[in-house]
C-alpha cells in the first residue's frame, strides 16, 4: 500500500459517511439557523453527516432566560428544546438541506410515546424530497418537565419509543437512539433501544448539573434551576459509556449497531479516543460555539494521523478492547 491515502469513510447502518464527524444536535441549528453549513463548502467536505436540533410536534418556546451558564471546562444549558414545531420545520427549514451533499439526520423529542409516533409519521410522510436520511430519537433531554430524560432512564419506555418510531417510518430511514448518561448502567437503555430495533446508538447527551450564583445566593439558571452539562468536562464520561456498550453488548461489538460518540470533543485526539473506545462516528457540539473552524481542524488532524499510521479509520474502531 506504501503511501496510499487512508480513508476516513465509516458506515452508520446504511448511511455512508465520508468522515466520522457529525454535528451534535442542538448546537448548530437547522434550516435558517444552519450556521455550520453557511460556513461554506470546506465544512461540507469535513463533515460526515449533519444532525439538526431537536424538533417537536408543536412549537416550543423553550425555557425562560438565563439558559446557559459557563462552568470550568464546559457549559450548563437549559434551553428546553426551543423550536418552531414539525410543520414549520418541514415547510421552511428542511428544504434548506435539499442541495446539501450530506446525510441529514433529524433529532426528535416528544412528551409521550404516542407523540413520538405522530412526529415520526409526519416527518416520514411530508419529506417529499426524501431529504431525511436518519432520525435521532432524543430520549435524554434533561431540561424539559415532561418526557425527556425520564424516558431515557427507563429501558421499557426506550424500547417502546424506538418500536413506535420504527413502525411509522420507511425502512430506508436510519434510526439512532440518543442516550442519557444520567443512569447507573448505560448498557440497560442501550440494550432496550436495540431490542426496539434501533439501527445505531448515540451517546452521550448532557449530564444533569447546577450552578449557584453566590452574589444572589440563587441558582444561576433561574427558571429551570438545573441544566445539562456539556463540553470538555464530560468527555471521560462519554468515552467510558461508549467503551462499556462496545464491551458488553454483542451488537455494538460486532458493529451491527454502531455507536456515535458524543461529549466534550475539542481535538482530533479526542475523536480518536472515542473511536478506539468503540465509536464508529462522533458528534461535536459545545466546541463549535468556541471555534467555528473546529470541524476542518479536526478533519485535517485525523487525516494526518491515519496517513501517518497507514491505517484506515475504521480499522481503529474499538482498538482499546484488543488484548
Ligand atoms: C445548547 C445545547 C442544545 C442542545 N440541544 C439538543 C437537542 O435539541 N437534542 C439533543 O438530542 N441534544 C441536544 N444537546 C446535547 C448535544 O447534542 C450533546 O449531546 C452534548 O452537548 C454533549 O456534546 P458536547 O460536549 O460536544 O457539546 C444540546 C446541547 C447544547 C449545549
């Protein structure tokens, strides 16, 4: 093979990704808010897929301000899934992706199992251009009062939601289940999602967290009080949970159900850590707020690494498990 260029190509079920880098839901907008994609053609070539922010059946205003507080090595957010609802999403925002040469994954959230089903049906039936290539089920939002994370900590609910969504959409659409780290054993909801028919898993969503403003003596996030921690502080938790699922779940180990590793990635080294722990692809969120060139920089770093080490990226998946 000598100097042959090595590949960053990976597969998430039937999705072909030319790079393992994906946006993490909620951090790069969708439709009119697709800031990442407005950065031009270079970013499209660095990304493997685009994940939208969470869409719900009805419009949601989100939680009142203040909704983001900075912490050491991270942020705590309580956005509360602000979005304009699925109808407007399909009519006004989805068409923005028509000519974007990337698999588009729509992140969905709901208050009840039935609502998840309706939302999935709506997306399936109204996406006339077949723009949607994947649906990521968010059973892990810590910042909403109904549903959200309470689903993700209950394996039976996870299984029911995944089954319901799968039933309502074409089999060409890949279903990814996004798991919450706010559990004792991540493999339980992971196995439940697989049992329900999930084609892939993504982990982790944010960790429940809180900050107090000592000048007022009140919680910094005044309305919701608690929020979800993201950013570099959570990376070791994400890496551990990916490792755990790859280690303990045969479908993950065989990559029949690939894992998308998310949480605290800021450098190409972080990406490799996730890949070696068992992730097939990765999502990057908070770091993009800080550095809008992040996807290109990380892409170049990984490319240099695989070329130098004469290995395709996919050969490194789960390397940390080798004896
Ligand atoms: C401001 C903000 C909004 C988010 N919105 C969503 C969302 O709508 N749906 C979802 O599944 N995850 C959402 N997340 C979680 C991220 O997708 C990601 O799982 C988490 O932030 C960890 O990755 P990071 O450390 O790279 O940000 C959000 C995170 C942040 C910081």
